[in-house]
C-alpha cells in the first residue's frame, strides 16, 4: 500500500491511485461517499451524514451510478439506488490548488460524474477536479410531499444532494491538495441549472469562488403546481395512491425506472425531472429566484451556436420531434401573444429558423438575462465548431468533446469534423481557458469581459478563440426583460 496515496477525510482514511497522462501524473480517489446511501427509509429523505470507517478504505473504483434508465447514450453501466458519491482527481505536485466541482448534465434523469475524467486538468493544469453523482428522476425530483401533504418526502432531494456534495468538498478538499477558498462550480445542461441555483443559494454562496454555466438556465425548473402534477403522474405509473403511499419506500428500484419511461411516453414533450420552485429549499417562482442577489464571483457563461439542433435533427427514437407551434406555445405562455409574435417575427419558418428559435429560447436568452443580472466580472463564449453527422453542427453538448477527454465515451473525431490537429488545438485552448478561470477568475488571453454596454463574446472554433461582438445581439433585443420560459 502506497502511503503517499492515503488521505484523511472526515469519514476515515482513503487509498487512491496514480494515473499516467502522457509524461504527467494525476492522483485519483474515486467513489468517495459524501452522504449516506439514499435507500430504504432514506430513499426520499434529505442527504444524511456519510458513513465512517476504521482502517483504510480503497478509493480506486467509481461508485455505481445513481438509479436511472440503462441507456447506452448516457450511461455505460447498470445503476443502483442511492449511491451518493463523488470523485477527486488531484495534481501530484504539492498544493493548495484551485478546485473545480463539476455537475453533469442529463436532464436530471440520467448521467454520471464518472463520464467526465478530471485527470487531464489535474495532471497538466494543476487543478483539483471533483465530479458528483446525485439522485435523479422520480427519486430526486418528484414532489410527493406536495402531492400527499407528507413531510416525510423531501422536496428537491437531488439538489439537496448536490449542495451536500459541495459542502463535503469544502470541508475535505484540503486533504487532497485543494484550496477550500478557491472552489469554482461548473456544469453543463442540467448541471448548469444546478450552478445557477447554487449562485443564488445562501447556504452555498459562502463556498463559491467562481461559477461556469454551460448551456443551461433557470428555464429548466418547475413551479409547484406542475411539480405536484408530475408527482401525481409518477404515482399513477407506480400504482400508488394517497392511502398506499407508504409503498413508495418498499417498491423495487426498477419500478421507478419504469415509471420514468412511462412518463416519457405520455409526457413526451415535457421535462419530467427537474428542480421545484417550492418556496423552501428554493424560492417559490423564477421571479423570486432572479430577485435573489447572486454570489459576487467571476462568471463564465455560454452556449453553442446551434444548441437546439440536437432536438430537431436526431431521429425520433432519440428525442421527440419538435416544431414551431410547440416553441411558439411555450413562448406565448411566458410572454403573452403580442410579445411572443414580436419575438417570433425574427425567426423564419424553416428548419434553420426552428433551430435558431429553440437555441435562443432555451439557451441564449436565459444566458443574456443571467449576464445582465450578474454583479461581478463576467465572460461569455459561443462554441461554433460543428459536426456534419446528422447535420447537427454546433449542437447541445458539443463543447464537452473538447473540454473533457472522451466524455460519455465519445471523441470529437467520431463526429466527422475536419482536422484532427485543429481539433486538438481547440481542446488545448479551451482546457487552458477553463483552468485559467478556475485559478484566477479570468479565462486568459483572447477573452474580454462582457458588459451590457459592450456585449462581447469569445468564439470557440477550429480557427482559434476570437473576441467578437455578440452575434445574437440584434435578435436578443426582442427578448429584453422577458423571463426565461419553462417548457
């Protein structure tokens, strides 16, 4: 046993392993429990304190994913119930090093921290990386408390898990060479929604030194009425009534996965797992959430040029088909008919117009609102590299292929892009920029601060990182003052 890889946490000692990254070395401790297993009587409870142990616990393998559909597109191994664990990758050089805490995407229904390998940032960028697993789907986000009037069910259990993981990192990261005073939270898609919430959460704000929001805003939240309706749909799928609600603690885990699949057939165009604006854990409305002052920390925010292409171009078996009428309905519900018509007039009724409308509706407009409300240094990017595969172009999630080594088992080369050398150079530049942001609160050269007076962004493409005027500026004026709508 290599004593150099043993670290002391609040729960006990853990044994990690060394990982080669070319000529460099990263140290890794995998599958560390930050809370008790959320199963049995803890299935719907807030996260409980982690277990303790005597001796040295091996931390050389990932913990199982939390319960979710076994879908090869997002997960590569069976999942189990209640596995609340995180992973730490650290430089082999002495610290203290800045810390990046990563929250994965997956629409709050699927995904895993193990799909984002932090060894490159640790070995080559001197950043401690932490990736987090939390409860998903009906176990993380169904509002059974509101449905049954029963306080034994936690609201937003999945978000409470994430907040508990952040607090664990703050208390323990120094043992791995991390600096608890320099923690940057980052995430993509659903993970970016989490970062938005943490920025406005009084319990989390003192722990934050920076935040990176990638392709996700407060438009992926649910109001209480919709969340209770969603819980009722889950209860019907599970065969549970108010009189038999205690069965929810004894049903087999697979029943909850089946209920998620059932809802995705009958509510195909809705997000069936998302945090609830409950008025307790989170504010009671988007208006109240945005009225909370965000932590005054540096902010990196951005999206991909054709985000919505993923939901338009892929075959029906991957995502339900969308159309202009659907997006117009979402916008009208949020803005009213007259305001919605003025916005829709900027988008042609064509496939490309549909992609642009969905991209602005769910990504660029919420980002614009986030930036305008922020009261600290802000930096905006737009990821422009695109693939010819299914004509996806710079679709949702594409930037992950350059920020992380083989996220979800994919590589940028698998998507038929041009120029392996140019792709490698873009990945190098992006990783350097994100690491610089974690270290110093600034992404470095070829970036300029964003402001309402000078709405600039940095384009990320194979020809390099280029500061330019905000490309969507003319269209964005039509969205001014409009709260991001919730699908």
